[in-house]
């Protein structure tokens, strides 16, 4: 599950509520800004204070950004072309598999 607020995107495990990652999009005085957010099965796209960000869905790592020069600083809408339900289902399955692998790896390290 993804949450976007105060120029930050956070990812949570849907089953446990454990925070997986947190990525600050901007710093400084813009911390109060609204964040528009959309995701597909591999990427998270967010806009805030006149800038577009692309993050890795599984790590929160910043992949790229665009300053949207000349567009201003208002609230932006985001959309992904194609079948969102299919993408969400595929992304959910991929996240489930990644979580199972992470748990297996942690169990092996603890033994």
C-alpha cells in the first residue's frame, strides 16, 4: 500500500502494516505540499510542488525526475494508460512474491 503526504511517499505491507520504505520527494519549506500519486507494477509516479518523480515500487529509490518547467506549482493529476486493474493485480502478485522471498532470506540469516 502506498501513502503520499507532505512531499513524501511511504510504502506499507498490506498484511502487517509494517513500513517498507519512505522517500522524501522534496525538502525544506515545501513539506506541507500535497502529493499526487499513481503506481503500476514496477514504478511509483508522484508529483508535488511542480515536479514529477519516478520511484522504484519495491525500494522507493528515485529513478528519475522532471521539473515540469513552465507548468507552475499547482496540484497535478496523474494517469497511466492501459488496464489499471490488470497492472494492480500483477503488481500485487509481484509484491507478494518479493515479500515471501524477503521472509525466507531473513529466516535463513537468523538460523
